[in-house]
């Protein structure tokens, strides 16, 4: 035990313990608090917490603070390597005040992050006699040496840290399980959770709550991937029609010759494949809500029929003269400049005005950065659970990377990036490199080496078109518009270049 009680350090330890006990409900915050507190207790210039990853048998630096902390965080070393490895293997504390000449010291990490390590104080983080990782303190801020009483104080602190660590782990497991089960219940019922924390999205939800009780048509506007369908779901769930059907139709996903039958149904013999009578989506939605996504792709001929449904609530099945009456609320959505389409006479103005009674614009993700952290955590929980990766976290560098990226594909792109990161991450910490965002869509010139101009052009075309298809959810109509080419030409290119959709 400490031979002479230092009253300042004792008060510091009391303050630290109170802080740890108040931080355990957020595991990531607790880890950071442990590292910050250990550094504060003994006056260390840098500090880190490396946790053991059984899958890779490595120590991974989950939290790293100090001059080069960002570069260190997320890196891993073999659990048998370096001072940290020695502490983990032996489950013993250690002081090394001349690191460069200690045979256990491995300079690899220090060289990688360009940081000079002179003195080290390291203690094991234990939970019920099991070593979970290592708290490592680097270089005294006073340019002095770590002393025996420093080690004793940190060992006392590590006991309390271990208790808080276990409490936080258990709380996190329970919280993740409850959240996951709630999500599964929603998904099984056909709904998606609306995850956000930004003021602008709260304003949109408040607007949704005000307009939901009405039967007036709603037009949801916004870029591809911003979550327009989720807003449509909320409009239905908050309306008096909530117990009735909610029918979804993607107007761009069906060929024109099938879309009319899909929406309004057909009678036997109406066309070659009409071997029996079939009700359409409007009949299926009777009493409830129909969501017409990508409404701008609706052909002009069908726009007239839709206008009649809105005005008179009647229509005829394809091949029939019998009038059918329905009570359906229409919610439409588009990512296109629909006013410009009206000006160009590509979309009926009378239909636009009937749909645009209650417009709701959903801003892109780059304009609501506060939504990125909760959305990222939501997708991380989802895919970590689905792939049996256990509980995973984002490194600080990964969070900074996500917050600094413009997300042209919005929430859909964020979800794809996190799903991919979960699959390729080496441990339970997602790093910026795992996210593979930023310049990932730009082809490296190295892949063109050794190829003639014709081969290089083909390779570039394949890469560029596939990236555009992925960004547009493999919707060929939307992709062709983005590339400013005819859809038939795009289809031919896909076939010629042997571009295959990834089904993972």
C-alpha cells in the first residue's frame, strides 16, 4: 500500500471514482474516463487502454490520449509483444523508466506514430481475476520518472476501474439486447425505426405529427437515401389509418407496361399473361395509405389516371369498364426537381398541385451532422449482431471520418459503409480505414498499369458504372439519369461489361 498518504492524490482518486461510477452507462465514455483519470492521477503525457481481442490474440488500443493518441487508437499488437504484452501475459504491473534499453520494449508502434517513448508505467485491468487489458501511461509531464508510489496509486485506481468496466459491460450487453429486440419487433411488423438527434429532423417530425391526421396528399422531397420512406411510415402510423394497410410502390422499379396493372389491377384476358383477375395496389390499400416512391418516374398516361383517383377516388382495372371506388390516402416521394419537370411538361402540373398539398422536404445527411452518430450506432448494432461480431465500437478517428464526409448517398451510403466495416474489421473497434469512405470510389492508377488504352477505358467504365449503380441502389432508370445516358444504353453496357450486382 501507499506508505504516506498524499492528500491531493487521495482527493483526486475520490473524484475519479465518483466520475467512473457516473459514466458506466456509456461504455465508450467510461473507457475514455479510465484513461484520462489514470493520466491525471500520476501526471502522464500520454495514456492508452489496450483490450485483449481473443479472436486475433492481440491487444488493441481502444482509447489513446496524448500528442499522437489519434494515430495510436485502433492499432493492434500481438498480446505477447512489448511492455503491454508483458503486463498482459504476466498480469503484473511494471515501471520502465528507460524504455529504449529494456528488452521487453518494442519500438514498432512508437516509430509508426512518430512518438518518442522514454518512460512507461503499465498496470493490468482486471475483472474478477481475469485480465481484460492493460492501462499504459507514457512519459511524465514534468520530464521526471515514474516512482513506486505512482504505481501504487494507479493499481488502487485500476481496481475501481475494473469494477466500473464490468458494470458498464453488463449494462451495455443488456441495453444492446433490448434495443436489438425492439428493432426486430418493428422490422417484423414491417416498420423501420426513425433514428435522429438533429433539430432539423425534430422539426420535420413535428410537422409530420401535425399533418398526419389529415387525409390530404403529402409529397416528400429529398435526395436519394435520406429516409423519405421512413417519413411516409410515420405519416401512416400517426394517422387515423394506422390500423389499416400501408402499401409501398416503387414507381421506378417496374416497367411501364406492368406498372398500370400493378397499381390498378387487371381482369382476365386484359393482356397475354392476364390468366385471372388481379387486384392492384390501390385496392390493397383501401382504408389505409399508399406510398408512391419515385413518383416522378410515373409515365404521363398513368399520371392522368392517378389524378382521377385523387379527385374522384375511382378507377378501372386494366381491361375492365367497371368503376372501383377506394378510400386511400396518397403519400408520394421523389428525389428529382419536380417543379422543373412540370416546367418541361414531363410531369402534369395538375397532378403536382394535388400531390403537393402538404410538402415535406427532408434535408441531406451533410446538412444534419448531429444525426450521423446515432444512425451509425444504430447500424453498427444491427450488423454486429447479425454477423455475430459481438459488441463493437467506433474509434474516435472513425467518428471524425464519418462527420467529415459529405455522404452523397446519404443514410443508405452510411449504412452500406458500416455493414462493410463490420465485416472487414479485425477486432471490435471500427477504425477510419475500415469505413473505406472518402476517395474509395476513385480508381487507383495502378490498376491501369500494363494495359493499353482500350483495356484501361473498359476497366474505368466498369468501375464507374458499378459505383453509380451501387449509389442508386441498382435502379437503372435513376442511374441512367445520373450518368445522362439512355436506360437502354446503360442496360447494354451492364451486359457488355459483365457488371454483376453484389448480393451480400
